[in-house]
């Protein structure tokens, strides 16, 4: 069998985990868009509150204690950017102006 026709067992585990993450992400996206359609103001307020909660949790070191301060800062920034982008993407999906 040619090399490009096989998958290394370690990579296969990575691909399966990646697929599971994609399924969870798409399912969550569906729920989030539905919430944005039904109650956009409340949904956006919830996300803003979560952004603040995450900033405090990662910033104070109360969360992800196994990480260094620099790693927590990076993780916190990525989570914050992801939550902000989530709202922006959902608003575009439902046709709401930013």
C-alpha cells in the first residue's frame, strides 16, 4: 500500500480527536445562532459577561493553574478573541448589522 494511502496510527488518533472537536463546534454553533435569532440582546450580554469572567479567571491565575502566566495570557487572549468573533460571525449569519 502506498504511503499516502495509509495513516500513521498517532495521526489517526489526532484526526479522530479533530473530527470530534469539529462535531462539537458545529453543534454549539447551531445552538448559538438559534439563541442569537431568538434573543440577540440577552445572548450578546451573556457572551460579554463570559468574556469578563474569562479575563478574570485567566488573568488572576484562578483558572488553568497548570499553565505559566504567559501561557494563561495567551490562552485568555485566544478565548476572548474567539468569543468576540463568535458574536460577529453569528450576527453576520443572521443578517444583523454589527
